[in-house]
C-alpha cells in the first residue's frame, strides 16, 4: 500500500508506545505501532513528538478581535467598561473591517493548531454588520478551519430594542447556534425569559444553543439552572452549552452541588474562558480576590463535559492574547488547581476531545482510521510537557494537507564556560 503521508514514531495522548500514522486521500488510513513495510509519498519522522487532533476554540468573539484601543483603552479593566467601549466602537464597524480582523485572528489560531472555532457574534446591531461579514468569513476559511457562529445578544434580548427580532433575523441569515445573555437582562424575570426565548428559537430552527450565562461574581445569578431545566423540557440533551458560568465560583457549596448534578443529568456542556474570566471577575473584591472561573475540576468530576475558549484576543475586555488555546489550557490548569498528574491529561482534553463534544463534531474528530486526517505535531512528547512548555506547533494538517508550519525558537547562552554555549532545550 502506497500512502500519501506516513508519520513515524508519534506519541498519542494517553498511549505509552510510539505509533506510525498513515494518511491516504485526506483520511487516516492506519494507526499502528509499526508500519515498517509501508511507503508513502511523504514520510515525516516526528521522533516521539506528541500528535493530537486539532485544538478547538469553543468560545471566541471574532467580531471584536484586534480592536483594543479603539476608540479608547479600557482604563478600569472591567467587563462593564468593556461593554461600554464596544458599544462606542460598534457604530464604526464595516464589513471589511470585521472581515480583515477576523481573518487575521483565524490565521493566528490556525498557525497554532486550532482548526475548529465557535465564535459568538454580537447581533444587537440593526444592520447586523458583523454577522454578515462573519457569514462570509465562515465560507472563505472552510478549507482550513471550521467556524460555527452563535447569534449573541450582547446588550440583551429583552433589554435591547427589537432584540427578539434581531435574534430571529440572525438565525434566518444562517447562524449555526442560538445564544443568550440572561444575567445581563434588566431583571431576573427578563433573564429567565431570555433563556426561554433562546430555547424556543432553537427548536424552531432546529439549532443548538450556547448562551453566555451567569458571567458575573453575583452568587444570586442563577440562570444556568434555567438552561438545564429547559434542556430537559425540550429534550435538547447534548445540544446545549452554558458559557462562562463564573457565578458558579461564588455559589455556596450546597447550591453548587445541586447545580452540578442537574447539569450532568441534562448533559449541558460548560465552557470556561480562563483569560477573560480571571481578568474580568473579582473586580468588585478587595482582598481576598476571587478567581471567578467556573468550577472546572468539580464539573468534570460530576460528569459534566467542560471545554475552554480564548474568548477575547486583543479587544475591549482583554487587551492581550495571541489566539493560543494551549496557553488558555495552561492558565486553566493553574486557576482550577489541575496540576495533579492525571489532571494535567484532562486539561488537554478541554481543548481537544471535550471541545469536540461541545461543537458536536466527534464523528469526524480524532486520530482514528477512517476519520479526516486533521492533526498537529507538537514540539513536546506528552501532554505534561506540552502544558509546561507551550511548545511550537511544528506541523498542522487538515484533510491530510499541511496548513501551517512553525519552526521552534532557539536559545543559546554564551560567554560562560560552565554553561557551554549549546542550544537550550528546556528539558530536564
Ligand atoms: Zn464571551
């Protein structure tokens, strides 16, 4: 058998021995400890490097990326000032402006191995400028990156003029998912109605749901339970994601225990966003300051599927970032106390297999014979080392074609005999 591509000596996540991976016609054709007899057009010896399916960014805002400082920088650093600055920037959005920034951010993400992105798009705009631009982007990048778009009501469904109609129009234009923002509506009752509306719209259009939910430190913000209850009512199990859920950090343990069980029962996914969560939450605290991130470790233990998003890349809420999901995973490891040896393996799942469940792409995701040959080669041998080093993504493949390459950086220390002038590998 002549393959198109043979990867030699690859480490797979949670597998001790090395394997060879064969690709034919854009699909994984064989994954085995030794394909010594096989030949291929291209052979790549990865020398024990970790090979994983593509990273997934389960939550980002591509309409806002790379706008930091426009029209002004966030001086308090808070979520609310961020929303204010965004509302000042929104009137100047143009089709080309949104497209160029989104394409640039996608380029950053793909270069670092993220080939699936779920982006929320602010639809609180009578012209839906950002949405129309991102619908085009979704098609233009299809060869290298699968983009899912969520109709996201940044200023509320009930608290914004024509909020309901804008959500409906967004779905008619071709959004993949229905969003919501219950904790931001003016009243508790309106928040509950926000969730109900999202579910009714999702059923009408037969779409999945991903709401920003309880993104606050307020322990009385309890809309995630409404999402779980509606999921059971509508029979939408596995199709619903609650994003952020930072209030969960501040719930008393008795309530959190009840909620975790309910989320598991309803098979609601939770997406945490370590960069934005830790920067934006805890802002009303003096000391001690809360970390303000969902209870990732406890959710996983309760059987809830959890994934991560980058959320912001240089926007009014989070000025930094370079679209690296591995860096987001490392931060989650710190914030959620997941530094136990086995827990570190689970952290890699948050940006790979767990996230594939959130995006519901499991049928075509993973390094298995018969699936599309989408994968990346990390310049590290294991999840442990990947999370420690945040290494270069040496090769990124989609459908068996190389879509990005990175050369690892090289450091050399000189002028001290004891330190010998060789390349530093950061290895023990
Ligand atoms: Zn968000």
